């Protein structure tokens, strides 16, 4: 007979832990939460100290019966849900259902699912932490009050199906604010002048720096002509050379936020996908003879802290693989980025560096391997020596004009041998080597290239940029980023176009009403302060009922005003020129999570929908009869196909160019690279930069 029942959230986690603990333990999965607030009502007795009315989640009856039957067979129950507030709440609900006392040492937590970590955790079980439970309850009730009080108001005054949320509303407001910045942006003209110069056999670039010994910016063509006039008969002479060493330090190991950002940049993963794949790696993967092993530590964390044991393993690995020179003088420790970081868990790291990505390849799916490799390399690099770069700055005079050339080369790669962090713009640092020169050297001018530019508006938010902004401003916590991004798209408040968020008319309308009647909900500082209060509840420094009361009293007054003063608004769909082929009603434009689409105005009697197709003006390279049009897949990804589908089944992910290859006549396609847009042939090596995107 088994000694104890262990309950975790998922079957994968149960399988891994069951192998470590052996036959004396029954390990079962609760499949997440088993109790929650009812969906059909608010489920909170506001007048009775915000008492929640929990009910069993629909569909969990069989799971709970199985757990209760297993409970009868053992004397001891261990609750081993994830080591965060949500996991603590799951454990508390299970304890309530299974009649396990809150005073009993039944809670087991571990930051990584490895044999040693699990066995150590079971040696030191603790009581359920009611401060963490109350922090989760406070967040859940707070979000329920906001959602279930404002949403019916929006249904009544605007449109059925709308919702408002505490964190999601701020996220939409951030996207709208950025769109307003873009719309109000006034471009300013500026010019650059690039000189192609030769020293000996090497040609290099130098940029215009100044005039008459002073730094100068070029604002218009007249100023450019003044510089060009001074260059007509000028000699190009090296005036000054400055060389120095520069250290470049590695990035910290991943937090939830930085993992989501980097996976978006380097793997093209959505935030939800990153968390789903990371959960699989955390819960355990079958590794042949080694059995099921958790490959990474817990992935919901805002900490960059690393355990001394992991640091020591990293040091040993680096010495054996790369040599002593790649180890820093002392172990690297990274400070918390944000003052509100909880630092409850370690950073996201591999449970063992000895499980290299190459060795894991045969056991992991493509997505699992790519994410594991990213985590593994980032952690390893974070514990390595700094890179050393030799930099060179050369000032060149040409009559009254000064040019400046800069270059660098890697003297010692350090951590860069393993990993270099990406950035939101996709650009990478290129090494620019400058030839050997000395002050007084005369250089040969090859070409002078003046170019007109215009300043660009701030970029729209990608998922990575938005997560970074939410984290920096203290809005939400690691576990909320992915669901927040999913929700604002599902509600139709924002859409993703070319992987960037744009607000919809519906989103702008809802936020406008929220701003008028519930300004504190949209206030970034207010929302961040509320997150701090919830953290204080989790730390035992604040009473959760008081936190809710302080919020609800002014909120209730706002609701009364909104009920009286908010006007009813009728949203009219924009009618298209197309007619529904199923019922004859006109089609109207609707906004979905992946942008606009056409739907029948006869809804709900007719549910016909059609994608909006865009003719890109390129004949189909397969049949030659139809034109290629832009379409979207069910997941919102843009692709190109022949308008004659299904007669012609030609489809492609890359956008076909409008002209054939000048060398072989083959199909040219558009490819985005680090520098911008590249037009390349599908049949030969010919490629060309797109002139319109060069800036």
C-alpha cells in the first residue's frame, strides 16, 4: 500500500515526479484549478468582506472523485502544485476539498523537476502559505469586480460581448497611445553624406561629421550643397586616430519577460507559445535510459538570481569546453531590473548544462529544441567572461569638412562565442574593419554619396516590445503577460498586422469610455501600485480585504456615475461593395484578432465570412492566367496564392516581386533581412536591395 498521495497539476508532471518517488507514492494530476468563481454571476459577497463563492469547475467531477478515492487509501497528502501564487491557491483549494488541514505540513515546492530537487523538497514539506493564497484571491476578486461590473455596462451602452479588464485595458491604452504618437508625428528632414575612401588596397566608409572644426547636422539640401562645394578640390587627410579596448558584458539569464521577448525576436514565437513550450520543458521530457527529466527551472519568474550550485557547474563546463580564459574572475550575479521584482525563484536556466542541445536533439520536438537551445545558450553565456573589442575611430579632414570612420574587431570573443542577445529591430552589429592608417596619411576618394532622410515615428508595439513595456512599468506580473496579449486580441480591441499591434475602432471606443468614467483603471501608476499592494499581501505586509476595500469604495461611486451619464452608442458596421453569395445580403467589414475580414450583414441567420484579399499586381508564376493575391492563414499568417484557387493551387509564403530576374528570367521574391528588404531570385544567385526600403 502506498504511503502518500502527491497531487500536481498536469499528467506530464505527475509522470516525471512519480518515477522519482517510486511505488510508495501515488502521484495524481488535478489538471489545474479545481474550484473557481462561477461564470454566471459575480461570485463575490462584497458586503461580507469580499467573501468569494467558489464552485467546482465544470468537467472536474471525475478528476475530483479520483483524487478523493486515492485519498482514502493513504494517510498523508502532499500538494505539489507550481511554486507560485497560482500553485499555492490550487493547493489550498485541493486541501479544502480533501479535508487536509491548513496547519498540516502538506505543501511541497521545487524550482526544478530533477530527481535530487524533488527528493530534497519532500524532506522539508511546509504548511500552505495563506499570504500567497490571499494574494491570489485578491487578484482574482479584483479582476472579477472590474470585469463583472464594467462589462455589463459596456454591453448595455455599446455592444454585447465586450469586456473590460484591469491589466488588459492598460495594455490596450498603451497601444492606442503609441498609435496616436504615430499619427501626430511630424517627419523632419535630415541628410547624410557618406564618403568611400581608399587607404592602400582597402576601401572603407566615412560619414560626414562636421564643418569648420565643429560638429554639424545637415537639415536640408542647401546645407548639403555647401559641404559638397567645399569637397570639390579637397584632399582627404587622416587627422587623428583613437584606438581603445572596450569590454562587452553578457546579458543576464532569462526571466519570464526576457524569455518571451527573445523567443519572439529569434524564434518568431508568440508569448503564449513560448510559455506552453517552456511548461513542457519544465514538467519533464523522456530521455531514453535516463527516464523523464525536467530540462529547465520554473519559467514564471522575474528574478535573474542563479544558485551557487548552478554557477559552479557552469564554471566547470566553461573551463572544460572553452578554457580558463573564458571564466570571469568571480561568478556573475545580476541585480534585479525592477524595484518591484519578487525574486521568489531563480532565473530560467537549464537544470544541467551537461544536457547540451545537441544531446537533447533526438528527444525533443523542433519547437522544444529551439527554445531549450535558447535558454541553454543564454544561461551559459551569462556565466562567461566579457568580450574584448578593439575599437578604432578615425577623423579625416577634407578642406573645411570633417568625416569620421569607426570600426571594431573582436579581440577576445568571451561570451559571444556562445550567444549574443537580439534586439527588437532585428539589426545585428556588424564588424567594420578599418585599414591600418597613421595621422597625416592621404586617402583616395572613390565616391561621395549624399542622401536625404526623414525622421521616423516611434514603432508600433510587437509582442516583445509590449511585454517589455508592461514589465518596465510594473503592470502585470510574469504569469499575466501571455494571457493579457491573447485576451486583447480575442476581444477585438487590437489586431496584429505584420506582427505589430494596431488598435481597432472598437478598442479605441471602449478605452475612450473607460478614460472618461474609470480613469484610474487606465492609469499606469495606479495599476503598478495595485500590483505592489498585491505583492505586499503575498509577503504578509498588507491585509487583502483592506486592499480590495480601498479599491472598491471609489470604484463603486464611479460605477454609479457611469450608469447615469454614459450614453448609448450604436456601432455601425462599414458596408462593403460585395454581396454574400449565400443569402444576397451585403457583406460588412469586421475586425478580428488578425485584422479585418468580411462577414454577412445577415448574421446570425447567415454566418458566411470571407477574407479580404489584396491583389499584389503579380501574374501567377505557375498558371500565368490569374493574379497572385495576399491571403491569411487561420492563424493569421500572411501568404500568397493564385486568385484562381482551387483551379490553380499555387501558394507561397514569400511575396513575389513584380519583375522577373534580369539574369535568368526566374521568379523574384521579397525577403526581409537584417538591413531591410532584399529582392532575390528563386532560381539563381541574383539579388538586389529594394530602393524604396533602403532608408
